[in-house]
C-alpha cells in the first residue's frame, strides 16, 4: 500500500531526478523507486496508477 510518506518521497525524488538529468524519469523508474522503498511489497495495478498520476503531476 502506498502511504503518504512514500508518495511524498516519490514526488521529491521525481523533482530531484529532473533537476539532475534535465528530463523526467520513466514510469518504470518510478515503479522501481517505490518498490525499493517498500522492499517486500508487490505493487497492485491501483498503486501503479497512483505512481503514474504522481509522475504526471510532477512532470513539466
């Protein structure tokens, strides 16, 4: 389950990624980040849609 803490961390990580690389991360890279943060948790389709929404919101 994605917590508020994880979603804020993803948003921060996305902004930092864009600052360093001057491009947005891919959805797969965002999923990998969340899986790394959550360790032994399998993301649901709903979780992946939330991740995609955060990426879209944080993208320029």
